C-alpha cells in the first residue's frame, strides 16, 4: 500500500488500483491472473497510433517490430511503400528521424492550411468549390478558436495550481530549517495548532506520493506546462493537447 507519506514506487504504472492502492494500469495483477489460469503467451504485433514511440527504450528495444522488407540506413525505399527506411514504422508528423516538441491536432493543421488561402478573403467574391471550401474553413476556424480558448484556460488554471505547492515547500523548509526532507521526516513534524503548517505538510505529502520529493523535482515538474500551450502567428497556429502535468490535478485545498 502506498500512502501520502511514502514516495511512489518506480513501477507504479504497472500496479493495481484495488490491490496495491496505486492508480496504475493493473498490468502486474492481470499477468498474475493469466498465469494462474495457465494461459500461454502468444506473439502479437501491436500497432501504436500515438505521439511517438521511444524505440531504444530498455523495455521496447528488444521487442520492437522490424519491417522485414526494409534495409536499415541505406536511404532507399526497399519495399516500395513510399517511405524510406521505415524500419519501425513512420512518423507522419515530421517524417524520418524527426522529433515533434509541440504536436498539433488535425484541426489545427487544417486551420493553418486553410488560413493561408482564406484569411481576410471576402466570401462574396467566391463561387463554386472555392465558396464551399470557404464555408468549411469558417467551421474549422470556429472549432479551432473554441478549443484554443479552452486550452488557454486550462493552462492558466494549471499555472495557478503550482503556487500553493511552492508555498508549502517554503513554509515547511522554514519551519524545520532544512531542505529536501524525506517523507518520514515530514511525517514527524509537529505542527501543533498551526493550521497553515498542517496544510503545507499535507500538500508536500500529496506531491511526494506523486514522485516529487525535492525542490529539484518540483522545478522539473514546473517545466511541463510548456507542452500544454497555444501559440499563433499570421501563418500558423498551434493547439496542443498534451495531458496536464500531475500538479494540475493535485488537490491543494
């Protein structure tokens, strides 16, 4: 069992919410039950449609699918499928070997594409297919602006959430005269009748359960909202849908 007084285990994501009291996937428990029933493993190919895969990850590198029709690194489309050196699949957002720091929605890409053609255009001068596409552009623009407003509101809310956590670190460190306290040390702090200190201790215990045990961890966590942002220019707009960082959903009141 993991409580607010202990640091989250490194394998928290495979633990079970009911059995281990940790909000993981329950993969360990599922595997145990399958083995109990004498189920035999079978090799399957899993297609991942997501924002990317770390192909050299220690848990994946030995089981990554390899395209049998492609010769790695020769710069030739050996299997004639239209993609050169697609050894483990293909990054359709950036192409071969590319990294995307701020992945965009299809809605955003459509808005950027259509804006280049129709932004500032008077629809009275459009006819036929051009008029129909402009009407489509108007629908895309409305949807984009609605989602952008929601994303900006989420970012503002997430940014506000970090302040009470920083204040909690400050208060506990001032009360104890120490930095980088362990969960055990925090649990032993006698707050007496100081309600603010009690609240700060509770907040620190909550974030420690999420794996943030030091100031350095907190500073690293603060960088994550940067990937949940909206930016725009005259030629393109970016709306990202990266999940909110852990502290954006941590209760601090």
